[in-house]
C-alpha cells in the first residue's frame, strides 16, 4: 500500500495564484472565432463570446498574456486602436495569415476587465522600436497631458489602464522569430527598451525573455537584465504518443525551475541585486500533434494529456518559491482547454484539472512525504523526441502528489495524479502530530482509457466526478483509480 504523510508545520512556501494564468495569441481561432466573434448570436455587444467568457471565468485566471507569442514580433499596436472601420488588414508573417486588427489594445483591456483578470502585454522587439514600446506604455498607463495618453482618451478611455506586467519580447533566441538576436545583442536592446518603459511608468514590472531555464541564453540574459527585470520567462512544451513519456515529461519543469533559480541566485549575489527576481513560466502546455500552421494548432487533448497538465501544476506548486507566474498556452481553440464552433463549445480534457487547481489549490504548500511504486522510463528517446534526457530525472513516482494547507478554512488539499495506466493504488494518508481529518470531498478526473477525448458529439467522456468522504481520524485510506487525477479536500482539526 502506498503512503502519503503530511506534517502541517513542514512547509515549502506560499502558492501564488498567478501560476493559474493564461495566454491569448493572434493565432488560428484563438482570438477571432474564439474569444471574439463579431455578429455571432453567442456574443455580447463588444463581440466577446459569452459562452467562452463563462468557461474562462470558471478557471479564475489571475493574468492574461497578449498578443504573443511569435505574433508580437511583427505586430504594431497602433494598427489595432481607433475606430474599427479605419483599421487596416495586415500580413502576419509569424503564422502566415492575415490580421484584421479588429481586436487590439482597447478590446484586450476590456476583455480582461470583463473576465476579471490582469493584463500582461508583451512588446514587439522584432520589428518594433523603442519609441513604439514607450508609446504603448504611455497609451495604456499615461495620466499627463501628452500625445499617447490623450489618444487613449480620444478613443473613449479617460482613465489609465494601469497595465502592470510587460514582457521584453518573445523567444528572441529562435530562428522562427522575426528579428532573431543572439543573447548579447538581445540584452543590449532590451536594456534600452526597459529604460524608456520604466521612465514612462516606474510602477510597471518587466519580464526578460528566457529560454529553457538552463541554457547559456538564460545565463547571459539574466546577467545583463537582472537590474531591470522582476521576472525571467521560461517556455517549455512537452508531449509524446508514448503514454508514460507523455505523463512524466512535465518533470522537465522541475529541471527548468531548479536550474533557473540557481542562475537567479548567482546573479543576484554577484551583482548585489536587492529586488527579487522570480520565474514566469509564461508558456507551457502539452503540444506535439498539431504543430504546423495549416493545422491551426488545434490540438485534440486526451485523458493522458490532462494527467500531464496536472503534473505540470503539481511541479509549479512544489517550486512555489521560484515560479510566481505561469501562463497556459493558450486560451481557446489553439492548443487550448476550450474549443468552439459557430454553435457552441466543449471543454477539452485538460480544462478540468486547470479548474480544480485554480479553485482549490492555494495557501501554503506542504512538503509531502510520498512512498509508492516507481517507474523508470527507457533511455531510448525515439518514442519521445521532446524528452530532453527525461529518463535522467527518473525513476518517477507513480503517484505525483502535492499538498496545500488553506489556513483560513483549515483545509488540506491533496492533488494526486495516478500515472499508472493499468492499476489503482490503495493509499494511506496520515497526518502528523494530533491533527485529524474530518470528512472531505473528492473530485476525480478520469475516463474509460487514457486515449479518450472530448468532442462536440461526446462532451463528457472526461469530466469531474464528485463524491463526499465519510472518513475521519489522523489516518485514512483512499484508492486512486488508474490513469486519474484526484483532488481531495480534507477539513482538518488541530
């Protein structure tokens, strides 16, 4: 029998709810036909899909990143403000499409306000200029009698938007990026962008453009931009047709966060940097099937992918002292938890762990002791080309577990992914000292088999099953079903 032991005084740190944030890029049907569909009977007077907004609100995303992604390196924000009928269509070279510019800065801010999330804008450091970035900050946040602040007012928005979060470019290391730079040149350019943006509004917080968290690019960028930034971004996607590689691959996050924290510690010490720098894992997801532009990146997610998503989230909780912001890529249709057509939507399998974490996993992360069966991945990587020496991180626990304590409600929340494809795992959950469990609620995300998907025809192949627990004492037994994610809410008495 597996064992989970919890000491309520053995803590890791505070879980920052901003790790449950999102990302919306001008790509495929994410914006147009996803969150924004003018003329649709499903949309409100602003063109926002009401059914999508309802599903997004349930995810409780604290921050929404926009407008890219690769798209931003060719995007000029001034094309997307002002009267809709005067906005010009432009070629988008990031995804080889056309951009109508009917959804721009004002629409993005309005959408964020509607879904009660904070905006995070990434500036164009590809074809964009310092003046353009400065003007964008002034347009959003300016309060003086100056040109760009007055232009916002002319567009009907008297009060400043107070956009707090600003990214210094996107993936500028990649040959797929317009305006690719080497690390040294990126640092030189980003310093000048950072200076004028902060001079325009000293209250904003900046994100340096990171890579994997462990690369030479990350080291050079952190050494150069540490005095200017509050966050260093990391992007890693995983995925594999091999079940065990797929559900274990998110442990690459552990490698990224541990290595990036070491780089941050070193640069802050060597340069005597007083302000904290945290990781913003601002693009992450399972993504390996629909990778070509002609697919519109409309990934269809399986139950196994949902288990991988839960493992990602567990990793963020375990490293809550390092990662303070994480943005799932993306929000609607494009590698996304919500999928629409003209008539409605369905929720993909990955939606359900995202909702449960966003609603219940908060407070203090506990250092859970887990004793269970282990699994070793084979060294061969041809079954998982994205593995990046994944087997080095093993062997892996079949039960991936995090625990949090909500002090306000005196509730322990256990998030448990049973990655065993075939077998249930009976488990004893034990509280140290005199703490006792008094009942509880279980939420289980599962389906008939790991390859099952949701669709318009079968919306509930994978969903959430809820049941109450009639259990008590300082030890309880629970059986975690095969290929499942389970969240246990356990009221405790101390």
